[in-house]
C-alpha cells in the first residue's frame, strides 16, 4: 500500500523539497501551507505530474485552536482521496526564522518562535495521533544551531533544542504502536528561510561555508532527499535519534 506523508510548511523551502522527494520515492503527500496557496498548489501539480497523489491544506501551525478543525478536514481528505482513515508519516517542518541577540529579543519574537516551533509541534502531533497509522513515522525538524552557536540565534536554537528532547519522549511513548520518531537537524541551507539570510547574504553564506567540512552551505536537496530516505523501509530501526545533516558544520 502506498505510504501517505503529511508535511507541514511544504509550500516552499525544505518542506516543498521534501514533498517532491517523497513523491519521487513513490509516496503520496498531504502538504500544509500557511498563506502561500498558489505555491502549494504548484507543488501539488508537480507531484501529480509524477503520477503520485497530493493535496494541499491550509494550516497555521502557531494557532493551536485550528488543529482540531484541521484534523477533521484531513480525515475527510484521506477518505475522499485515498479511501483511508489514517496516514503514515508526519514531518513537522513548518517554521520561521526570527533572529536577535538575547539582550534584544522581544517577548513577541520569543512567543512566536515557541508557538510555531515547539508548542505547535507538540499539540499538532498530539491532535493527529489518532490519524497516524501504527508502524508509522514522525520526523521533527531541528537545527545544527542546537550543537554549534552563532550570535543572534539563541531563542530559535533553544526552541529547537526543546523539540529534540520532545522527540525522544515521543519515541518512548509511541513505541508501543511501532511508530518511530526522529529529529533531523539541518545545517545552514540556501532557502528563503529567515528572509533568505544564508542564500542571499554572501557574507553570512561564506561564514557558514567556512564552518563546514565540505566547504559550502547546504542546498534543499541535501535535506529533502535525506528525509525521504529516512521515511523509507530501509530505516525502520532508526529511532529516537538526532540526525544532523550539515556537511560537517562546526566540527
């Protein structure tokens, strides 16, 4: 039976790349997007052109009250599109970059990061647990910045660190259902994330490239391909791990 993967924040960046690579590996995809409907539908069309099924659903992962209605829309979508009651893989990818030195971080910035990157991951996963098939997979996105430090990323890295701890507890509590849970921690990647800081700022790009053993920053395919691989049957025994995909950043 074809596996169905739900990827949050998949209208752009790493989420979109992951969705395309899951489809290339023979899977079907549910993409969520916050506001970029046209981009999400373009990704759906690209996946469908590969002969795979895909659907895009709107979701603000920082709005906890939206999760129960979203689950009902997802349940209806699964029945209509796949004649199924469950999906197989959840990739908690949605996020945003908001960077400031600790002495200059506002409460609004801090709360926004917590709501999307940690609280949202926690409660969206909780809400969707009845819809995840036994033997399924959960992948939470973290960051290479939980291991190496760079000024201005303290709050962002701290909430990603919380996700890494949460991942281990999820793996422990969901193991009885055969569900594996892992963290993927990308290094610096050339996307529009955080306003395209790494992609569009040559100075920042060079700093991170010089911190990386392979001498460059990452590309979306460096991450999307890895996540698609992690979701495959070949990795059924990988569980409760933090897997950094950074080209050897900060070693």
